[in-house]
C-alpha cells in the first residue's frame, strides 16, 4: 500500500494526496472531488513554498538552529487540520483524527525523501 492509501485509511483523514513541486500534477484519495483536490494541491504547494521562504529568513537570524531545510507544516482550525510533509498532504477531521499520529506517520514514511526538489 502506498503512503496516500495508508494516510487516507487512517481514522479521521478526510483526504490525502501528493502534489508535484512544479505544480502541474497531483494525486489524491478521499472525500474531495477532483476540483477540490486540485485546489488543495495548489494551496499546499503555495504554502509549502512560503514556509520554506519564511524558515530561511528565520534561519538567517539564528544560523544552524535547525529550522532549515523545512520539511513540513500544519494549520489547524476548529473543525479541520491540514498536515503537509515534503509534498504529501492530509486533511483531517479534528473530532476523529490524531494530528500527532498523522504527522508521526508522515515523518516516518517520508524521512528519506529528499527536499532538494523545493
């Protein structure tokens, strides 16, 4: 089973997917229609690029503090959370999902994935 299928089958995961760093393609599984998944992949890619820029700026104030290269991010609202690690995303229902379990799974599965594509 691939990581997208495994993520999509975790409790409380609404959808999971992967986007290209170039922004020209994506894959997903879950409770999104194709247009929602396309928009989600665009949002995740744009936010990832922003997080990389911001972490590099912060690193300039604190050399070798371990902030770069950025590997992922999370944003959480009252009902839903988006977790991204490298170029893989998961949308979670906060009532049913464990943010810690999802991020730990993503970190373990994607630990060897290179970040030189960003």
